[in-house]
C-alpha cells in the first residue's frame, strides 16, 4: 500500500485518505466492540499500574490511544452519514 494519499472511489466520500484511514476502516463499523475492548484495556491498565513494568504501561497506553483514535473515526463517520441523509 503506498504511503501517499489516495481517494475513496465508492461515492460515499470524496476525501483524501491516508494509510491510517485505511487501517481503521474495518474497525469503524464495530464501535460496540471498541467500547468493550476499551473497557477491558482500562481494567488491564489498572492491573499493570499496580504490578507491571514501565514498558507494559507504555504498551497499554499506546493501545488505549489507538482504540481512542478508532472510536473518534467511528464517530466522525457516523456524523458524516447523518449529514448526508
């Protein structure tokens, strides 16, 4: 997959895309799963905070950040769908 932006060709949007947009596209449709995943990771974060290493904390924080990005993209997609109706 090229690193340079492309375009959606499905007629739903005409926006520049990045590698991250493509990477999160399959996750966006499963926002309920993202909520569940976030809850589990937050619980894991609490355990890691109590008895994990600094590397473990950094990794779970990165995972939580990525989940947040995917959730934000899902919200953005929902708003665009509402506006287009």
